[in-house]
C-alpha cells in the first residue's frame, strides 16, 4: 500500500488519512523513517528524528531511522511501514540510490510494508521525477531521474 501526500503528520487531514490506513494503531506500528537530505549521522544519533516520530504517535521502541552512511543497519528489519520525508526530491533520490537502499525500499513494499511518502517522499514513489525539475534544484551531475517505480503515475506536490 502506498500513502502519498504533499503533507505529513503535522497536517490534520494527512494525519487522519495515514492513521486510517495503518494496519494497527500508530503506537504499535514499527516504522523505518527516511529523513530528508539534510540528515546527518549526528542528527540521527542524537535522536532528533526519533523524537519527531514520537510526537506523531509512534512508540520510541518501534522507530528506526535510516542513515545513508550505514544502510546495512536498515536492511531486513521487521517493519510495518516506511515513512519517507519531504525535502529535495533529487537529492533524496541520489542519496538513497548512492547507498543502494533504493532496492531495499522496493523489496520492503513488495513484501507488504506500507510506503508513506510526504512531499519529496511521495515524488520518489513515481516511475520518474524529471517532471519536478521546475520545483526542486537538480543534484549536480544527476542525469538519471528514474524514481522507485512503486506506482505508475506522476505527482506534483504543493502546486
């Protein structure tokens, strides 16, 4: 299942849609959070993102935060959902690809893990993200705009 939105849990309507489609209460949902391109290992270690997800209702013990510098730590997790945040779509895709984790995301979704994409995270689910070049700066040297191909459609958030 894909839940794609231009907003995240801070928007009441988006929050309600997400909560209504989770297979269990949010505090029981095991989630892998993929933060935006500004995330650093230090931000992840200080639990900044864990606190944010707990504010949304996830239980601390059920939150795993992806660190692009150590992708193996996020492989083969027993999770119910992947939540991909907003940010610069091109830079997020570049970092996920560079870590090799794009294939892991696809496999997780194929096995029934719910993909929650917020803004840039929603764009990444598309077959191609070249259509948003007018809205996000393209990462230097990036020429491959193939998305994760989790669905056959295009999304333009915020416009």
